[in-house]
C-alpha cells in the first residue's frame, strides 16, 4: 500500500468518524475574516452549551445559519464562540447576531465588550437577537437594547414558556418575503416585551396566540386573548436596523421552511441588504439537524419505585 493511498484512506476514515459523531464541531471554521471588504460581513456570536439535548443548540443552529448565509450573494458570515479572540473580525461588520443564553449571560455584557458593541451599533451596524438572548436582567441598559433591537425582555412584564404555536404574518415587510404562516409545535417562546413605539420604526412581523395561563405577569394578564408579537423588525431613527425572534428553542424548528426564511431574511435586512423577492434560499436536509451539536448531560432517569416487601 503506497503512502498516497494510505493518506487518502486516513482522510476518508477521519471524515467518516466525524460524520458519525453528531458532537464533532471541528469542521466548522471559526473567526475566518472576510477576504474582500466589498462582501457584507455578518458576525454570528454563539453562546455555550445550555439546556437539554436538541434544545438551545446554539452552535449547531448558528452553523446552519452560516451555511445558508454563505449561499446569499455578496455575504460573508463569520462564526464566533461567545466573543472574538481577535476583535479585528468585528471591523466593518454590517450586522452582529447573538444566539445564546440571556439573563445577563450575553457575552457582550462585560463593560469593555459593551463599549465595543455600542460603538458598532451606534454607527449603524445591524443587530439580531434570537430566543432568550433578548432577556436582559434589571439593571442592564434595557433602553439602549430596545433602541437598537426594537424590543427587550425584562421579568417585570415579560412571560415565557413552551406550547404549540400557530404563527401568522403581519402586514408587508421585506423580512416577510416568501414567509407563510406556519405551525411550531412545542417550541419555547418569550413574549410581552418592552417594545419601541411603532411610529419610531418598530414593526411587528410574526404574531400568535399564547395560552392565557402562561400570562405570569400582572401586565400580561390584562391582555387575555391578544395575539402576541414573537418576531419583529426595527428601523432605528438614527440609522441601523434590528431584528428579533423569540422562538428557536427546539433545534428541530429549523426544519420549518418559513421559519428558516424568516430568520435569514431578518439577518439580511438588518445588515442593510436587499431581501430576495421570494425570500432567502435555505436548502435543508433533515440530517443537518444531527450535526455540530453541543455535548450535554443526558436527562436523569427516574429510578423505578421499589416494590413493597410482603411480610411473611
């Protein structure tokens, strides 16, 4: 067996082992900067492992988004764990997205990083937050987040939970191109956020009915039966755009074409790019859901109840 054949066999074996391991993330290139300043750079910040398997799959979800964004003309996505080791990859970014845990765990909360992000967004960079990354604790600069994104979740009025949702589109907006109403069974949602005023650039895009029993705040209880905003766009009066969507708790929800299109459209729009007339192309294979997953502890199994010993 010659050395070239052995090398080819080793490569094939390595690729096979990677394909067989759903937790192998080594094939996803991180912090690869754009080779051409003319390309629209979109930075995807990925949160660390969270929740149970096939939920909060932040790395795998962003890997899917990166693949879809690569297929959009003139776009260069850059994927980063938490915050870039080399902040140079942030230079010239048209949009920054974060998909990860909220509640103060956002990687840009740290003062130095916050200052960097503020500088970028105040200069017109787009901003996208998905799922619970819209959740900021009391004391965080919620007004600034709301001004950038169009909405912010605080525990004073916000509600959350898991249930089946039938999502409807609202009005006409570039982000809704090619997006149809869709069902999302059992996913996790946040709603009743602090939203910007509609006359200041805020536009609700996706709404749905929530169970009234999920209304855990006094404010939310005043609106039984109301359609709640789950996805939105925000044109900042001072320049720049924001996009938020509070679904995507369950990894399987990326299999819904309208959701994929909605999120990728929202990223493109936030980056100041033209959304295709029929929406972004997001080719999908069911097998893609079982790649680049985070390693998480398996759910604890309940011990079987002990049988009573009969007295003899």
